[in-house]
């Protein structure tokens, strides 16, 4: 699913709608996950302005795959998917 040598790009929509609907917390959760799982060199975390998908937000993209309506529980699922390099050294979020 992800190339092993390339950093995984995670793009968080920072448009006002997505940010207010949960991406503020999602951004902090992703950053904490990256730090606590030793993924600093494996993840490229960026923010982008509105992606014109506000009604489906909060939105974020992981490794080129866009995810909509990303609640805190859904984000935990995405970060903990079996086989995902986002599981990091410790294998749990």
C-alpha cells in the first residue's frame, strides 16, 4: 500500500469548516502518534487550506487516499490498521 522507503504524506485540511469540525484535534492526535511511535522520518505531515469538500469533513489524506468525516475514533482506526507503517515501532496508537 505504501512504498517502504518514502515518507507517508498525511495532509490535514485546515479550512475553517474541517478545522472546527475536528481537524484541530486530529492534527494534534496525528502529531502525538508520530512522536510516540518513532515515525518522525517516516511521515510527512502537512496542512492545506480548504479542499472544497467541506460537507464531507473533516477531511484528511493519508498516502494519497482521502478520508472524509474523520472523527477521533475513525482516526484511531486509520492509524492502527494492521500492516500499516503508521503503526510504528510499538504497533499501537
